[in-house]
C-alpha cells in the first residue's frame, strides 16, 4: 500500500471513530523516521485507546500491520507506527502540552522569529 493510501485509510478511520482535531503533517524531508504524521485527539482515555486500537486493526486488515504501538494501555497518548505513517492519538491536555504540530513546523516559524529578534 502506498503511503498516501495508508494516510487516507488512517484519516477515514479516525473520522469514523469520531476523533477530534485531526491534523495531517507531511514531514518528508524533515525526518527519516516517517513520511506522514497524523495527530488526533480523543475525548477520554477510553476513547484514545479505542481509536488507537481501531487504527491498528484497520491498517493490519489492509495489509499494513503496525511496526509497534506505545501508550495504548494508558490512554493519554497512543502512538501507532505504520512505518510511512505515524499516528498520535492524545487527550487534549496532553496534546496542548506537547504541541507536536508546532514542533514539526519550527523550521517555518524560526525564520520569522529570528527576523523579529534581529530588529532593534
């Protein structure tokens, strides 16, 4: 399965499971770990677990079993590594604290901040 097809499968599954605030980041050229990073929020620890388990199941069913999962049992932050696609499902408070979207867009933010710092 191509990475774009896998991305679409994951997003559709997240939408089916009523995950919130789904964000898709193309991180090609920024890291060698993965091509696509998908971040979504769950409404409770049970919801995070259910969403993560369903994403892993649907990917496996499509012939792309996860390389690994982390945090599914705890339910605050679950990570599903699908090789070309890495999925983070988080409680909103955890997502707000780590703000992965900002982390992965720092190269776009840094030049503006540096330009502002250079001004007298």
